[in-house]
C-alpha cells in the first residue's frame, strides 16, 4: 500500500474517484441514512480499491453496468483516526455501486431532536465533514488529494427542506426512476425502493459540477427559511423570523465583500454565496462549504462585526476551495492564505485600524497556541508530521496565524503590488488542484526571484515556534488598547471615556492582553463597571470568563456553566474546559467541569464531544 495521506487509506497506486452519485433516504427516528453511492473512477481498474469508511454498514457492492455483486472486505476493527478500510475487488471496472447505511454514531452528522432546535417542532440534521469525517456519510477516498464532483437526491419528510454545498436542481415527489440502477436489496434488512416512495416524503436534487475535496461535502435538513441579502446571497436558518432577520441585518454587506474579494483575487467561481446559520451546537465559527457556507449563530452580534467570519469563509472560495492543501499536514495552505485574504477584504470594507486589531488578536492567539504546544512543538510548524495524530485533536490557530504572518512577511519583503500579482497568478495556476508546501515554495521561488535570500523559507515552514521576523501590527488604536491593558497590570482600569467607542474587537484585544490571572477583586471590579460577563458578543464574554477561571473567581462559574450549555462552538469549549481542569490539584473545578460536560454533551456535535473528552483524558 502506498498512502498519500496520513489520515486516509487511499492508495496512490489506485485510480482516484472523479464523481459520486448519491441517493440518501433520511430516517429521523433512527438517526440513520439508507443510501447508495455510485463512484466513478479516473480509469478502469483491476485489483483492490481502498476506500475510507467510519460507522457505515455496507450491505452490498455491485458492478453498476451488470448489476452483479463485487467482492469486498471491511477491516474487522476500526482505526481510531482512519475508521475502517473498505476494500473492493475490481475486474476492469470504472465504477462501483455501494448500498449502505450510516449509523447514529456517524462522526460527521449531528441529529437534533425537536427540543434541541429553535422552534422545537421538527428535527434537524447537518454535516461537518472537515477534516476526516466525510467517510462517515459515504464510502470515499477521504483525502483532499481526491477532488470529486457529485450529484445527490435527498429523500426527506415533506415538511422539511434541504440545502447542500451544491446547486439545487429541483424538489419533486419521489418516483421510482430516482433509483434507476439500484436493485431492491432483500438481504440488507431494508428495501430502499419501497421506502423511497412512501407517503409524506419529498425529494430534493442537487449537483456540484466543480471538483471539490470530500471534506467540503455538506448538507443540512430541517424546517428552513431564508432572506435575500444580495444578488448572489441568501441567508438561511431554521424558519424563525427573529433569527433570519437578525442574520440578514448582520450580513447585509456580503455583496460588497464579494466584489472587493474579486478585485483582489479574481472572478468568484462558485456562482452563489449563500449562508446557513445553524443551531448553537455547530462546532466551528464557520465552514466554507462552496455555495453554502455554514455559520454558528454566535457570529450574529447585532453590529455587523460578525461579517468578519463571513469574510474568512468567502476568502476560502479562492484559497482552500479553489486551491486545497493536499493533506492536513499542509493545512496552513488553506488557512494561512485565507486569514491573509480575509484581512485584506476587511481592511477595504472596515478600515486599516480594524484590520490591525484583528491581526493583533491573532498575534495574541498565536503566542497562546505556541505556549499550549510547548510539550509538542511539532504542532507549531506550518509543514508538520501528523502520522498517528487526529487532526481534530491538534486543531489550533497556528496554521491560521503563523501562516498569515509568513505571507505578510513576504508581502513586506516584495511590496503589496508585487504580492497581489503573485497571488492572482498563484490562484490562476493551481485552481481546482490540491497541492503541498513544497509545490508552493517552488512556485514562490520561480516567480519571486531571490526571495529565499531575503526570507528563511525553511525556517518559516519547517521551524518550530514563531520566527524572529514575525511581528505585531502597528496602529494607533492597537497601541492604545495594549497600553491600557498594561495599565491594568498596575491596577488602573480604563476610564469610560477611553472605551466609549469600543466594540467587540477592541474589548477582545484588551482582554487577551491582560495577565492570565489577576486578583478576583479586579475581575469583579472590571465587570461591575463594564458588564463584560453579560456581553452579547461571545468573543468578549468567553475572553472575560477565561480571565475569571484563571483567577479562580468563582462568582462567574454560573455564567461559565450557562455558556458551556448554550453553545457548542469548539473555540469556546476548548479554553473554558481546559481552564477548569488544567494544573495540579484544583479538584473542585475538575468536578464542576465533568458535571457540566455530562449534562451538556448530548447537545454537542460528535467532533466537539471528542475534543472535550481528549482534554479530560489529558488533565483529569
């Protein structure tokens, strides 16, 4: 076997999949999808074909041309990261039809019961396939190196609707021809054809005609509504007027961001840029699924500052979705470029001072992550070794912020106009391709002559920690805020006139520059004056609660508990749970953390559950 990805069973000697056709029957009472996947290969193949699966039941595999069974094996035990290896034995086959079912333990899927939704009437399900979870939705070569086009027919209860990272084709009553080429499967314990045409069902059809990595496969099913916010953008969420209206106001400037991004990076290639605000359990701030970005409701802040997350996911339309890291060891190619692009967009739309604040917040975050990984500095490299490492466990701001700093360093070296030209050429050269760090560096050296003499490229990409030529931003507002944070260390709280114009980002930067622990009385005094624990901006609230935890100011543990039960975004779960359980002794806080998790974990996405469990395994 010749692997191409430390997180996949994909074999480099086998042809890659180019297209997947899916039929998906959603069975909400059992939290299961009964499905077929038709995989088309680059070339006909004879011999074994290795596919990734996790928590799938494989009923039958057929040659779609003849409808005859194909032999297959499924590894008897599950690899903790890769899942189970599905090996299909081919004889000059160019396609494979797999009949299978998902399980309630699918790591990509979160099934929400009606009480867990906003309206509490209908169930809801959604995917989160990054980094290695598409394999728990359909058998595939689950590596960014294997880009696929796909089509999908989703069979749902009639009262629900669906969105996907794909173009919507139609919504129709189920008919037998939806399953052309799929045999009735008596052996599987279910008959997909009879299920398909049941009363009270509807079919939504989608197609993605541009090749994407499997982690960008996405759908959500529930009682959905939408608002139009631009010629290329709708905002979707559960059909709750308050959520939809607030989201439409927050993201009203999306079209202007798209236009600015096109000026910087070239034509937007994906036609639509729609947004879906998911329930609070969504584990990330945003997910850049093409045509349908997924967002946490915590980005709806009421002052349009949540558009920064949208700018990041928009930037992925070029860096990440068009050009993709070959595997997760080169994740900075997705996130470092996108963080740089996001800040360029935000600089035009919001101004240089706000962009500098964002860079400053990122700088603090990078320093915190380097401290977090002080016992495993491999994870502070841009190009790193992830053999035997779960990418969800090592997820951090390093590829974002160190990657940004590297590109910012190149921009400073050659000047912005030259770097802008380089970026456009880079995107045009590698669009719809998956590449690694060496490919980028070769392209950089070929197009920016002598760059390796001015910048130590190897130190930046393969060295640990923060290179000496990385630096903080420079702006009057940034210096003022960090100076006030330094004053707090001397016992001086900012005056109300000094913070009167501050919004969320200013407070977040201020809080992140305070000492990690202060006297409990200082925490109480700061909150008494500025009510930070009550902030509607979760970035501010969680930064303040981190300070309260590290200062053992237990007056705020009620608010910590409420926050951990209200939201499932890992950006907040990780520091709050970690702060409670880190360090020797501290048994009272550890008991508190374990109790809260026991009560809240069913509302978290499976990925988030795993991250918190890993924190407990290390510290409790």
